[in-house]
C-alpha cells in the first residue's frame, strides 16, 4: 500500500519566544516491511536540522534554532510517501522452541531484549496477575493463540477514550479508569506481555483507517500507538490492542522503544520574557493510492 502523509503541528504563543533544541521523531522507519520513498520536513521559523539515530536505532532529527530567533509561533510540517508491505501479518515461521507457550528466549536474545522485559512505571504485578486471571483464566498453550486472546481481552475489557493532553497512564491507572487512549492501551498491553515473560515494546506511528460512513462526525486523524512483541524466528510483530488485531500494511511505524515516554513525536522547550501561554493545533492527512 502506498500512503502519502502530511502532518502539521503548530504552536502559537501569547508573546514572541525563543526555542531550545527540539528532538523530532517524525521520520517513518525503513525496514524490509516498509519503504520510505520521500520525506520532507519544514520548520517555521527555520532551524538547522541534524539527522541522527537514537540509542534504539530510531531516526531522530534534531532542530537547532538560532539564539536570535524570536517568534510567536512554531510549526513543524512533515510530508512523506511510504510504501507498506506487511499485507499478511502472519507471514512468518516461529522457531520450534517458541510454538508453545511459555517458551524461553535464548541467551543472546535475552541479553539484547533486556529492557523489553522490565515492568513499566506504575505497574503492580499482583494487580496484573489478578487482571489476567479474570480476563484470561485459561491461557492458550499455543503462542499465537495466546497473543490473539490477550490482544482481544484488552480490546474487550477497556473503553477507548481519545486524550489530547500529554502523558501516558500507568497500567494501574488504566485498570482503575477502565479505559484510555491508544497509547494507554499499548502500554497496558506490553505490561501484560512482560508480566508473562514476553519481550514487548511501544510503537508510535500512523494508521490508515478509512472513515466509517455510519459516523456523521468522525474524529480527525491523529498519530497512533501500538505494541510489538518479539517472537523467536518471526522477529518483532505488531499488535494493536485498541482494535484487537495484528498490525498489517495499514500501520506506519515511526519509532519503537522500551520506554514509551521517550519517543514523543516533538520534544523541546521555549523561553519567554514572562508568563507565556501556548496553543497547540494539529492537522493530519493520510491518502491511499
């Protein structure tokens, strides 16, 4: 599938301000299952851009603003053409040792995946154990059946709420509230996976989802979040607990991480001469062709 994406993020300030360097996770990943054909990033006011990779090998752009720059607005506009190739999310083979659950990762995998086994902040292991006993009382012995059942259990147990405010709920907060945003679903799901001994990480990106004709006033498109689980023989495989499905070519991963808060798309500060308020507006279009 070919997708052309335009993503505009704009901050308006109550007075002219200056800007610290900004870290930008906006460039989609390039993998055997995803090809990035073009990418353009425009900043207003202008800044010097330095393309790097972070510690988890995500594409990370740094924006350095001139110290003399003062502006009452800041806009990031990314436009890209991406080809997604994962039409069949089940096109893989597991190692024989990983067909049945529970299974053990080998020594090299365990070493490399270390951070992806750690419980997220705000995780109560006993609380997750209780949740699993209530919602998945008889876990399937087949690995893929287990992941399918766990993904569906999260989807069915929680209520989706779009949250535009920053931050991610802890697993305990998600249980207490009974719902959350896609990023809350993703962190809760990966916490359950790690509780079971599965290596899991957080993914930030985009999702192409045609509008539902039955919905008269659909929410505008926004960035999406899901999880990936590492399966011996298959590698990292995406699961979207917000929808209860495995990720296919409708998903465009941008950044992955063991620590969800670290890949917020735009990260940086501004400096004002006095108390300053800001307003955030976003515009996102995803066109399939």
